[in-house]
């Protein structure tokens, strides 16, 4: 399946879809690419691509409201969002680490844990 997604000749089965320019890959919605300056750049949605799933990135529940994680920007529900004890950013539980080295446990985001 992945081979079909990334190869531009087998990418589309719809004859009305626009094929990417030679040497460029069409990215799916939400994917990023590395720019010339070495930073990640968010890609625009490719024409005809399905929208990103609206489920929580951690528990996969569709019900309830979701807010983007401040680290990975994926949508997470209120039950899966945790606040870093150092920088106070609200991150999904995939982007946090629980530190048990002190008397009380601390939640640390990926940036503060390193």
C-alpha cells in the first residue's frame, strides 16, 4: 500500500485527479516535509485527499471535543491532554513522560524531559 501512495505513477486511479510535478511527491493532509532551511513545513492538503480523522490521537474516541497538542499538533480529547509541570504546555499523553524520581510524580513534555 505504501508503495502505491508514494509512487506518482500509481498514486491516482482517478483520471480527473491532478498528478504531482516531476520530482515532487504529493503529501497527504497533515504531513510535513523538510524545507530548504532544514525546518519542517506543514503541507497543504493534496487535491482529492480524504480529511484527517477527527478521533483522539491517543484513545481513538470520536465523541467529545478535541484540542491540538502543543507539541505534535494532533487532536487529543480532554482525558488524554496533560500539562507539563515545568513549561505548563498542554500536550497529549504520547508527547509526555511521567517522572517518578522525586517524592511526587511529575509530568514532563518531550522538550522539558531531555
